């Protein structure tokens, strides 16, 4: 049960004056989270922070108006110059003071509205960006027009909020002011000494301060009110992760002792020696299996660092110890690829395995489920279908989850619930900056694969302008004639799968015309069988160039593909570019990646492409990505299941994250059930930030 004191904050926005059935959908689109079915609440509005300010403290005379800057002027309205009827010319209003004249410019306004707003002969305060034109200043669409009496009561520093169509920043500010009036006085959940040391205000004062800024928001890292709220959000999340971990570790298990019988047979069948970091990760897993505490381990390796081998060895160790293992991948394509990697090694070791995705149907599916429930199937590979419905294991000892950042904490818990205190190994090929690691994987121990397997060669990365498309295609024709295999990644278009698809199909047709029937196509909307067929044709060399959307971003393995072309590379994030580049350079041949961009490039896009050209180190790339994106959407958090913070910014508040993690662990060591006065207040904090999962775990414990 949520504490009664929080009820006003969790009320719907429809309770605020001016928000009714017609406008509620706009507010839902602007601030609602998916926690309560997309209905916006008072707390959501309070956590919708300004991103900039309009500073009207600079009042000037017309003759001194600064070009290109925002200024505020007291002027007398001289004359309205309306355009002729039917003309598309702007509506101009001439104003003056004792230093000169200026023009206020409006496009397509209502004349009656303007004559009422700016009556001839009267004085008005106007504010906006000054532009000098024909030796006189003008303001296009002033953002403020007020009488002298109105201006006296206005804030001179006005917050600017992120907006949605149909809601202006000023409307948002008005409703935020109403929401702040409903803020109850909450007990303090932070340590008093820590607050004093950082000079942090209390929670309510911090919220009021961030919504009423008194100057520019250039450096929010040093703003005590912003930092206080960021720390609250980080602490709520770290406390939940610590509770998840404590709850999982509390479930003691029978130690699983790996005998080495099967893993030795797999080693003998390998055509290469595992790297030192692969061996270290395998040893970590062996020790975790043998412990009476549950394994909660993240295996983090850069593209092509050999996580699949560690996963297969981990699964074999679980089987050696008498249990079963499940390997879960985010897509059917990737699950089948794992199956291809596993098959010869499982055969060499005599391990019975099966694959289960949405494609296995009818009697064949029933047979797999029977063999799994009886314990005959030792390793099961599949997609998220593995933890849905009737899939029952005889003894699930180890769950391995690939591309963990695509699965949330809830799914992580659902899979392990298929066994009793099941050990959990999660893997990601996306190098994740340390701060993001702590914020999302705080409940996991980490093993890192730092080298690439022997024989892998560096990938030469070059940039090319789209204006040279003819030369690029000619060069590919020569490369294909000499036996090369090429990926061509079609551009990413504004989050729209339908438009991405159209772009991919158009490029496929262009390249087929230029290169002949050696071109294949694969995209996310294809049926699984067609996708498989396209991939197989490319693997077996029937096609030599594969046009693809980002469906190939993760895990696709064609070792003899040596050229990667990424069209409109400036539209992709760094992490995605790095993932895509990692599809080549997987064999012993020299490989190259061509980043095709359409100019002119913005500063951030230019910096991204230069980083890609300069390094192949995924961990370095991930850190740079965090800096360039400001932590807002690293790794595409909205698509990936990573937490998108509302108040904290990981690029600014990394030091606070470290402290929050330590604080959370210390709190639970002293007060595991959160029953002390501070513990009770921290329960309130968990509710406030929708970390109800954490509250439930306290009760379950």
C-alpha cells in the first residue's frame, strides 16, 4: 500500500483546473510513464523539468538592441502595416522609443487579435530575439507582449519546458505551479550529514527551485536543487537493485560442482585456444556454480570477443553438475545462430539440446516440451518464449540471457523463476559505460572479455560523402568480382520501421540494377523463414552483397564477410555504429567499414564519425557516446529497456551514482527491512519513483 501522504502526488492531472477530457491526452503524451497505463499524474508533471530559460532581465533601448540575442524593450506602438488581402507577406508593426524605431513581425496572424494585443499609441513591453535588418532592429513573433502593469508581475527568468504539439511552455509552467501547490511536506529520507555537506535543500524546496530558475541552466551539475533531485532518483533505483540482489542471494541453492568431463571434450573439439579473459570468465562461472549463493553475473564483451564460447562452456558445466541450462536470445535469428555454434560442440560432448522459438509448433513443439520436462533435453536455446506459459524444466540450474540490455529486470526474474534458485548469467556485446553499468546492472557481478580471439584483424574504417555514391558502387563491383562479401546497411529513418523498410527496398533495387542478381535483402518485417533464406544465401555465397536494416546489428556471424557499408552513418548512434561494424572482421581476412554520410555534418555527428575512424575499442566508444549524448538516450534506452532517468543525468551526476550505490548497500546492511525512521522514509522514496518492485521485495523478504 502506498503511504496516504503521497496520495495527492499520484492523483491524475485531470484534477487540475484547465485539464479536461479534451486536453488530457496531450498531457499524457507529454509526461505520462507506462507505469499506470499511460495516465499522467501530478508527480509526472513535477518531474518534467525545464531544459532552458528565457532571461528577460536585460532591458535595453531600441538603439542599443543586441543583434542575435534575447532582449526586452519598453516601446510605443506607432503603426500597424497589414499585408494586402490574399498576400503571403508578413504583418508588420512599427514601434519606437526615444532612441529609434523597430519592427515587430508576424506571419499569418489574425489582424483583430494583433490590434487588441498591440494598440496604436500605447506602450507595451516586448521581448524576443533581436535581428538587425536594413539597419533597424526587428523581432519576429515576440515571445512576450505585456502592458506595464502585467510586466510588473511577471517573472523575468521564465523556464522553458520540453513540449508536445498543442501545449506551449507557458501552459506547462502554469500547470506546474498548480501541481507544486499540492506538494505535501514529506519526511526526509536522506542522511542529515550528507545533506549539510552538499548543501542540498529538502525535496520540496528543490522541486520549487528547479521549476523557478533564477538564471541560465548552463551548468546544472553545480545546481544543488537539481543535484538533490538527481540523487533522490539514483538512490531509489540503487536501493531497488540492492533489494533485488539481496532477495536473489537470499535463496540458497545446492552447490553445482562441475566435473570437467563434458567441458574437456568441448575444448578438444575447438579449432582454437580460448583467450585469457575467456578462461577467467569460465573460472568465474565455475566458482559461482559451486557456491551455495545464487550466481548473478554479467558477461560483458566487445563485439567478437567470444561470449558464445563462454556461454556454451557455462551450459556444459551446469549439465556436468546434473542440471539443465537455458540460453535465451532476443531474436529468432540470433537464437538459431547460437544453435549453429552450439551444435558441433554439443555433439562432440554428447549433450542433448533443442531449440524453442515461436516457429516450433504442433507435435514437434510438444515433443520438445516433453523431453525438456523429463530432463532428456539438457540445453534449451530460444527466445523470450522460454519463460512464457507451459515451458517446464526438470531441473533448470543455469539461465543464460544474451543481449541483456534488451530485457528488463522483470524478465530477468521471470526466467529464473522456471527453476529453484536458478543461477543467472547475462551477456551483452554492447560495451556499456561504467556509470550505466552501475545504474542498470548494479545487482550483478561482472566478468569482462577484453581481448579478441586470435586471428582477428583490425577493421579499416573510412568516411565517404554520399555524393561519391557512383564511385562507391563501382568499388564494390570490383571487390565482389574478386570474391568479397559485403553488408550494406540501409539508413535509419526517424524511428519508423515502415520508412526504414522502404529505404532498404529502394537501395536493394538500385544495387541490383548496378550489380546484378548477387544482391540480397533482409529486414525486420520479413517472415522468419524468408529471413533465414536470405541469410543462408549470403552465408553460402549465392548472394555476395546483403542489403539490411539494423536487424543485423546484433550477433549475426558470417566470418567471410569483409566489407561493411553504412549508409547515412550520421543518423546512427555510436553504440549502433560499433555493433554494425563488428559484423565484419570476424575471420582472418582484412576487413573494412565505409561510413557514408550526407553533408553538411553537425558538430556531434562529425565527432561521432571521427571517433569511429579513430578507434575500435568498444568501451572507449561507449564512454564517448555517453559524453556526446549527455546520457539522455545512450544505447537507445527507450528501445533497450535501460532506464531513462527523468531527473538524473549520468554524464553530470556520475559521482552521485557511486555514492547512491554505497548508501543503498549501507542502508540495507543496517536496516534490511527498512523499519527505522529513515527506512520508513526510504520506502516513501521508492514509491515516489515508481520503484514499487523494491517495496514488494521488502515485504516478500
